[in-house]
């Protein structure tokens, strides 16, 4: 039995924010409260001064395995997740080969079981992510697909998109969409605006995102499917999700820490390390993302953890370098630094965005703390500052614009199924 003693317990499902003990036994929360009697042979974690919350859940990670293990593996990605306080991750399907068949799906599932956390693979919507023909969604669902996505590539065929949503509704699985229409994009990864003008390129305007978000919100309303808008970045896209929700569509939206923290100006400072799809946009867009988090339009914070090697990020011209940054190890601290310390969200509300809402999207028994519930927890110091360095990062890749940044909020322990899978060494 493991006792977490004297922690500030944050329960996003109930709104509880109270100091108490938690007892864990056989992978479950055995009891919560003050004055719990000592148990023979129990192990104690002195958590005074720490917060304890449900283990974080990331609905959007790229572990590059199979096919690009020089960037990340399922094992190294899981180590980064543990250090970031995540006990569950949903892996994207754009591996090489893609997760468009049962064999590859089972490979990811089996490798995930070796990590000590819950690694749940999403499967492709279309075969080969080519946008032409649906995968066998039913067979993939039966084989354990958490949901479906062609993340990295937009689904441009509206009729096929509608059919996919009809299958998602039938199978009771969410579909997550990457919303960028290439018809409006010159060079992707850089916002069309000040950054692109400085570089002398066309870039990626917000309308490329807005047009597909509008379509998929209305298709979600029409089909009744559970649809998730990935890595939302523009103010108009936020407004459309807000409208779709008001009309009764089962639409959710996720935002990354880099999109609510940085703007297109970061490209001038960090170059390819600030290049991602969709791109960092304007301060007005960033503020709209924060408002969307505050009013519930944006349900979740997801990292879009996207590892790339130094050679890939550092040798190509900016507009040719691959898009994406890592984010598992900095997500919680960026949430505390940018949202909690600045008064936008409370810690309990932040935990809702990072654990409870993601669990609800995928119908997981997770995201809450209660006697009899799962013993998946994160313990963190909400006040401790630390500097992001390459030595701090467990990801195989180090591509982040936050290197050298001082953040507040450090994960001290990650516990999954009652076992300590990460403990910070001072």
C-alpha cells in the first residue's frame, strides 16, 4: 500500500481542492481523507507542499514508432510522458507504415504495454492516409483503436469525411481532424502575416484552417459524430467551434501549449524550432485561444508532441524544415506559468483541461480521483521554477523553442496503476 501524505488534492470532476491523504492499493485509490489509519507495511510519500491530481492525459502525441525511431520510440516517448506527469497518451497514426491496418495497430499496442503507462493508439481514417478510401474502421475498432485520425494530413474529400463520421458515430469512437486546406497555403508552418512577409514567402493563412473547421463542425452537427478539432490556432476557428457547440454538435477542440504561449514573432527568434502546423499566429489569435479555454469552447490542452532530429530541424532552410516541436515535458509547467499564474485558470480548471476532458473524449476510466477509482496520479510542485535544458528532456529529440526558458511548476512523481513510474531526483 502506498500513502500520499498531506498533499493538496485537486479533483477536476468535483472541483475539490483540499489537503488530505490518499491511500493506493492494487492499482486503485483505496481511500482519501484526513486521519486515515496507518496500514502495516505501507510506503509513504511525503507530499506536503505538493499538488496531487489525476494523471495527465494527452490526446495528441507522435512517437514515430514504427518507422522513424531516430526521432522517438514508443519507449522514449513514454519516458518523456512520465516526466511530464502523463499517465495516458493517444498516439497518432502517421507512422511509417501508418496505423491503417490491424497488424501495425497491434504492434503499437503491444509496445505500449511495456512502458508502464497507458499508450493508446489511434488508427487512420483513410488507407495510407491518402484521403481516397476509408480503412476498415470496424476491424480497427475491434482490435483496440482508441479513435481515428489522419493527423498531419487534412481530409479534403467532404463526402468521404461524412462517411467517416457516420462510422465514428456507429462505433462510438471520436474522429480527430487536422484542419489545413493546402489550396490556400504557400509554405506551411509559418503564419501568413508579419513572419511570412519578413521571410518573403506566402505562408499559411488562417482561412486554410477556418474553412475546414467550419465544414467539419457542420458535418458533425449533421451526423451526430463525436468530432475533435486538433491543435486549434485561429480566432475564427474558435468562434466556429463555439457556434457548433451552441447548435448541439458533439464537437471538442484541443489547443497546444505553444499556441497559447507564443505568436508568429517567435519564428524570428527561434527559426525552425518555432515552425509547426498549424503555425503560430497573431497575438489576437493567442488571446482568443485563452478565452476559448476560459469559457469552455476549447476543451483540452494537448501537446502535439512532434519529435524531429537536430539535423532535420537545423540543416534545411526554415520554410523547408519539418514542422512540429516536442511538448510532453513542458506542457504542465506552461499551463501553470501562462494560464494559472496569469489568472486565466485555476489549478483545478487546468487539471480539467489536461485530464478530465481528455478522458471524457475517449470514454476512459480516468481523469478523476475517488475511492475505488484508478490509481493514476501526478504529484507536482506548483511553485518550483526550473529551466528547460536539453539535459532535462527525456525525449529522444530536443526540438523546442522553450530551451533556456524558466518555467514554474515541476512534476515530482508520476504514478500509474498504483506504481511510481517517475520520481524527480533533486
